[in-house]
């Protein structure tokens, strides 16, 4: 560890205290400005319906506005660090906040509005004397929703298990949902993970084995199947196979068709992050945020191509992620590990075991990983690659089922029973990001030494936290950690307060709390302008848990508007230093 700077990047700010206030707290000398909350029109010319604080916007208006529950986010420069695009995920909806009377009544129009509030958003922003502002209208402004057409790339394209009545060729999917974390590719595109998609589908009274392995049950949180048969697996048994992919978007081309990249495997994908091998191939790391599931990597067959005079870099690499090898991680007790290839015909991945071809291997990635004997992890969320050392980091957010009756026990990588706190694991590939062997250890086990239960104490050097979720490295190699622990800061979480953003020197392990969010939110997403002087993070689901019938939308939070007739809204924060310096330095 360490590279050129043996001590690692300095933490140059005064830590903030834990807080349970309904506001954003940042260190002295910093400001956090609210940008692009749910419901703001994104800026499509001639179609900019104003947000209605009573949630009275229609489905058609919502499809032209910021979606709900901002998550992964990246910045794409148009004019360096002064003007650019933000591409961000709208992970899910809180139906009690989305409609004036929540789910007290349930209609086809509400399903359409819910679907329009999901997906991915592109907005243009610029720095003005009064701070960062949305540029509206903008020719880049775009909403991708749960009904936008997607192409399918890779081995599952056209596969019999991808075909439906509406799409007999299995080549076009309507929409993306549960878009959680996000990565940025070296060729200028955006990768987004479809995470908790299984919750949108309903199964019959007796789900199939395939449905059970993916957590598709009779009950559905979102109640879409009542008015949209696409999400009823009795009528559309293959529709779930069309979700759970990493999707790729070219934010610079608002007319481009987004693509589901099936070669990367199907999962409850948190997100996807790219490293580059010495010979110029792309390696995409991803994990799935579900208890006892896996960490994956994909190594592209071909090298990343530069832009040409006819093609942008995005266009030159339009099929790069469709060809390559998928692997799943095995962490050994001795601190070594292996990437197990998930290739049809190799080892147990044969027709006799239920995999007709590579398409079926990637559609049934979980079942294939089970057969290979990969390591069952404590909910892998974000991954990040240290620009100085090349170590790869992954948050394992928690797993309170670990070691309980009938569930897998502890192992070296997931060492705590009833793991309520989470840990951050890291590994170094043997020779190159394409290597099949690695060594690993833990950066830290999260927790609070004041807790009684030994498994909840952790070993953090510095400010305590739980539920590490977002991680991202800035240009200097400081590791930023966004938390997502239980909404009410009680019990083992009492001293942690609301969810927070912390910074960690990965060489020394020192952790400092940088920002605390409003009540019942989580901190998610982390992106910077190229100069490192603005950081973008998202405040997701402030006030979560208010009644689903919409009767008390301000019960837990009214951030950021504090409108007595309004409701809490997820939003992006643009964080600056008052002296214009580099964030965190
Ligand atoms: Fe969408 Fe795993 O957080
Ligand atoms: Ca997350
Ligand atoms: Ca989480
Ligand atoms: Ca979450």
C-alpha cells in the first residue's frame, strides 16, 4: 500500500460531530448547496412543468422532472470544471410521498407516475456567481424511466429466456429500475446497476425454483402488477430475466439507446466500476447487495479503443462490454483469493446441470456461482479502485443473518455473527487487474467500541460509523465513505447519529466524519469536478418511513424546502470550500 506518498493523502478538515438534526452539517469552511431535488423539471425545451409541493404532478409531468431517490452520480465535463452534465440514478420511490394521498387509493395513473419517477436522469449544470445551477433548457437533458426502450448486448441478447409476448425476439426491454450505484467508464459512458428489481414482480402462490433463488415472491411492495401485467410473472414469466443487469448510458448523446450489458452477469447489482489492464482491456467489478451473495468481475476480450475522427470514444467502444470473461470471487482463510471463471462448459456449468449455453449462465448467475463454490458475502455494495496503489475496495454493508440459525456461519472475509455494522474488504490482484489470483485483507470493521456486543464494536481508527455503502476515491486517493445504517439512530447506532459521509486515509486507516445528512436519509453517490474543488453527493430518502397513505408526509423530515405544505425530497448536494480549495485537502 502507499505508492509514491507513503503516508497517504492528508485529511485537511476538522471532523463534524454526529447529529440527529434535520439538516446537512459540513465542516467549518465548507458549504453544501441543494441542487436538482426530486420533481424539478430537468430542462427539456418547451416541457418544463413546475414541481407541485403537494405531489400533484401527473405521470406525464413526472417523466419530464427529476425522479425520486437520487443514488449513484457522475460528472461529465462540457467546459472543464465550470460546466458539465450530471448523470444520476433515481433508485426507487416512496409512494407515501409521490402521490398526494399515497397508496390510500391505487390507480393505473399512480403506477405510471411511479414508473416515471424511476430510472436515470441527465441534467446540465454550470457554476455561476451564486453557485452551481441547472442549465434549462438544455439539449442534453434527458429522463430514462421504467418504460424507456433498451437494447440488449452480450450472450443473453435474443436468448429464449429473454423472450416475451411483447418482445418475441428478446432484443428490446422497456425500462430500467432499482438503479443503485454508478460507475464512469474511461470511454465516457455511465454504468448503472439494477439492484432490487425482484421486489417489483409478483409470483404465483408457488414460485418456481428460479424465482425463489432470486427472491421473487407473491407480495410486491410497489403494486405495479395490479395495473401493469408486465410485472406479473404468471402472465409474463420471462420478464424478470430482463432486469438485474448493468446498464450503459452515453450521457453526451441524448438520442442514444441505452444498453443492458448481459456479459457482466445478472444480479441484484449495486453498480459497476471499471479498471484498465496493462494491455488496455476493461475490467468491470460488481457486487450484489443481498445477504450471502457474491462479488464479480468481468474482463473484456478486446482493448479499449480511442475516439476517431468519425466516432466518439463511447461509439468506438459500443460493444466492448459484450465480449469477455465473467468471474466470481472466492476469499480463502489464508488471505489469498481466486477468481472462478463462469464459462459455459467449464467445470459444473454444463447442460446437464441446467445451463444450456453462456446466455443461461449469465441469466442464472447466482445459480452458477452457487455451483462454483464462491464466497457468500455480507451484502457487497460499492467498489472503488485506489488510484495510487491499485488495491480494490468493497463495502460489505451488513448481514444480521450471518451465523444465525439455519444460515451460513462466519468465514475469514465475513468474520462476525449477526453483523449489524458491516466491513470494508480490499484486495490486490496478483499481476494485473485481469489476474485470477489475489491477496486480501480488511481495511476496517465498522462499529462503535462503546457497544456491548463484541461483534458491534469494530476497529475504526477515528470517527465511528456503521453500514458502509458508497465508497469512492478522489484524485488524491482519499477514500470517501457514505453510510446507510438503520434510519433511526438508536441502540447500537446511538452514537452515530444520522447517516454520514466520512473520509479515510487508506494508508493509515484514519477516518473522519465530513458531513451528516438530515433525518432518515442515507448518503449516497460521490462525484467530483476534474479539479476536485466541487464534490457532488446525494441525500437519498430523507424522512423515510412516513405513512404509505400519504397522511403525514412530514412526520420525520421536511428537508430541504421546510415548506409547511410540502414534503421531504431527495436531492444532490454540491459541496464547495469557501476558499475554493480542493475538497478534503
Ligand atoms: Fe441501493 Fe444496496 O443500495
Ligand atoms: Ca447503496
Ligand atoms: Ca445500502
Ligand atoms: Ca439504500
